């Protein structure tokens, strides 16, 4: 979804832990998804975070966090006019997506049971990701 991010632990090959920094531009969203194995903790470093978990929309203050279990749909989004910086940590890793995995024929519907590019209702009318 063209969100600037840095995946620090992907390069380690760890099967136990993943970590990303996501810088959410104003009026943007990442993918709507869930996990098979990974639980995730979402922590806001800058700004006010917004997170959709199943049918609930959460507002997360700076230095606030939310734990999301693997089976729940989730989507980080930003319906404000300021950037938001998230620190997201999760584990264990989804083995199919680890660097060097030999997995073939991955059933992506386990992770994306609905359209992963759909936006939350708070971003109705926004065109995301930006078109080139």
C-alpha cells in the first residue's frame, strides 16, 4: 500500500520475532490483514494512531499501545493531517514469508480473507494508494 516502513528483523532471519517502523502519511492506510501465527503489538511513537481491529476502530495516543491476536483482522490507518509513526512488533513469524523460505503455493486468503486494499470508513472518498 506504499507506506514508508523499515523491517529491521527481517534481515536477521528470526523465526520468533518481527519488527517494523511504519510512518503513516496523512490520509493513508496499510493493508487489511490477519495472521495465522503472529500476534502483534502496535505502539505509537509520534502522533495519534488509528487502528481498525475487526469492526472496532481504536484511537491510540502517543506512547500508547494495542495488542492484537493473530486471528483478528487489523489495519493501521491515518485519517488525520499529520504523520504518525508506529512501532509494530510481532511473533512468531509467518514461516512462509521468511527470507529464504521454500514455500510455494501460499494460500494468501489466510492472511487476506477480504480485499486487503479496502479502506476503513474513516477514509471514505480518499484515493489510496496514490496513483503515479
